[in-house]
């Protein structure tokens, strides 16, 4: 979220409103500096849902010129929203796409979206597989200059990092690094004031044992030497997160056999100054 942060004082001083039933499959969250935006997993249409800082539902916005095959994450740089249609559980997709649209205004129920198409340069085999491959994709983040895609590796439990332009086009980037996350990454977000990237994921397959990595990040990538792993969440299919202030994350989970849907605020420990 590359924008001056408007502190959500009220939201941080009181519990969030319960996540409404229409968001039972919440898979992506973004904060544009004023409002929260969310979308569901596959099965919903090409639309996003708007909330205020306390989590009160304000309405939905449809995307013109977009499909919703498997929306998995979203992010904001303050000017645009980016929604990632790149879920690839079977490893056979050739149409990975990030949709870009200006942050919707107060009026109107639809916005125009433009596609950023991409493919993993390392992928050569597109045969259909189960949960054993390394080319799933459920997490994106925006820095000042770039979009970043984090792979969800079912096979080796790592995550490859890809850098993309924010401009529409067709891209086939090679990974700039591989992170030893020890699990499957489901969401990401970068905080511009602190330079911290948050990566949400889980271990244990469909048992959904969640974790969060926090590390420093700039335009060259993630400084994994600074990474710290936390386990502040109960078991569940946690699929979404966004920074709502320089110190606070909002995390969302889908309804599953393990737990009901919901969301909660969490403040990671602050880095210890070495000055």
C-alpha cells in the first residue's frame, strides 16, 4: 500500500465488526489509505467489496473486462487496486493474470480493469497435477515501483519471488529469489513507511496451521536475513492480509472444515533498534 497511511484509530481501539456471510470465502484484502477492500475465492464473480475502518460493509464494485477464474489476493499502491487471478492448485493454468483498476470512487458500481498477464519462466510442464507441484500462486504485493508475486509451492514448501511492472502487458519473469518459508504462502502485503513485507501462509496441508513471516523489503527484493516467523493465529484457512497502519495487520480466513470465516487485527513485534 504505497500511500500515506490514514490511521484507523477507531478500528484499532475497538474490535472489528464481524465479517459478514457474503465474505465466507474471503481470499484477498487491501487498504487504500481510507477504505478496506476484499474479494472472495473462486465461485464468486469479478467483484470486490468495500468496508470502512471498523469493518462495516459499504457495498460492492464490479470489474468490467475481467474474469474471476480463481481470485486469490489483492493489493493497493494508493492509486490502484491490483487483483490476482492466479490460483493454480492443479498446476496447469496458462492464463495467470493481475487486474489493475483505479481505486474506486464514492460513486458507481463498476470500474474498468486492465490485465497484466504473466507466466513463470521456470514452468515447462503444464500437465494437470494434484497438490504436489511448485507453480501455485496466491500472493501479491505492491512496492513503489513494482508488483511482486510469491509462489505457493506445494512440493517443496518454498516460495519463489517474481517482480513485475505495474503496466498492462504480457510478461514471463524469472524468479529473483527463493524464500525458505516452510509452508504454503497465501497472501502478502508491503508497508511503505516501514519497508516491511508480511507473508501469510500455513503448514500441514488441509489442517491449516497458519504462520506469518515479517521481513524488510525494497525494490531489490526481500531481505530474508531479517525475516521473523510468528504463529499468532488459531488453526484455520487464513488466506488474506493487509497492513492497516505501519504497525498493524488485518488478517482474514475462509470458512472451512477447520474453522468459520472471520478476520482479526494483529500487531507484529516491533524491530529492535540497533542505534
